[in-house]
C-alpha cells in the first residue's frame, strides 16, 4: 500500500511571527484502472484499498453486477501501485471507452459521463434494489450521533485536516466500515467494493454517512448498493435531492448537533415509524 500522508516543509505565519515547520499532507495520486489489461479510467485518489475502490467504481458504473464477475484484481507491478488491472469473466462486456470519457478527478464521481441523460439512463438501468420498498425506520436521535462517530474514526483527517470520509452503519447502529480519501466518492466506492467482495449487498436498512456535501454521484452509488438512508454534515445538491426522491431514499443534510434537514424519504424518520420500531 502507498503512503496515505506525507510531510512537507511550510512557512508558518502566526500573529506576525514567521518560521518554518513540517506539515502533514494527505497524499493524492492517480490510479489507472485497467480492464483485461486495457486502460479504462484514471482517478485521483488517496492510496489504500485500491482493489475495493476499483470494484466499487465498476459496480457503480454497472460494468459488474457481483464479485463473481471478477477473475482477478491486482496492481500490475509491485513497484507501481498506481496501476490496477481487473480481469473479468469472458461473458462480461467491456464498455466502449470511446463512447465515454472515464478520466475523473478527486472531486467528482460522474464527471466522465458524456451527458446527464446518459447518466440518468445508466442509473435507471443499473439500480438493482427496490430502495423505496425498504421501509425500515431510522431514529433521528441515532442519526445525530453519527457525525462525531465518523470524525472519531478519521485518522487521516486528524493528521491532515484535508480528507473526506464515508462511514457505513448497520441497522442496529454498529459501525461496519469507515474509509477516507481525497475524493468523497472514492471513499464511498471503497466501502461498496469491500461489501461487494464480502457478498453483503444489498445493504438494506443501512445508513451511509459522508463528510462534506452530497452530490448526484453519492446518491447514485448509495442506491446501487441498496442503501436506503444517506446522511451528510453539509448540503445536498438539487440533482441529489431529485434522484433520492425518485428512488425513495431518505436523504439527510446539515446533520450537526441535534438538528438536521430531511430532504426526502421523511416517512422513515417520522415519529410514528420510530415508535413502531421500539
């Protein structure tokens, strides 16, 4: 595994005083994902859990539907941890790279899609789990505890202050996984990829908690994994709210302290639902 953090010399200016010191930064490096030996995508990520990142991304793109579709997934050379090759079973169709640009940054998860309409078609066809039918209630009080729990598990953030995180929580509140990355969508892909390898999809009744804002791609990735509740410490975008409403997902934003905004799927957080689960 590559380095997650690195030390750099910086000038520190504080109250007019100047000096030099070492500062810890989060590592950002490219990862080239290959399919059957051919380049498919380049994403900027924090090294670590690269296999899960690649599998989660391929799953979100609808290229694979289960871990059984994969023969091998490994770095091409021990000396180059920035190229990872995934070998698929012969019956799995490899996408036409000419039809879509798959180069993405650490800030977005669906930038490679050539048009919004194409993205909507991919999502509509690929979402496999009836999230709307997952009526498991969620306790708002339990949700308010998640930001602090997530922050407590963010080891790289504690050292750098410059990395996103995603946390997966079971219906009983058990923390199942936390992943950090310069890209919030990468952190989600790493979680989904790990659950895919474990044969644990769909994630009915589970909650996905993310740092920062929620864009369309985060909702799409959560939906692909069958996650009915998505919560964030910051705001969602309009497209994220629209997609969550369309899929029947509960989308929570501005989850801070004892307050939150529930943008969609309010039936899961209603007092009657919560009371019925007691």
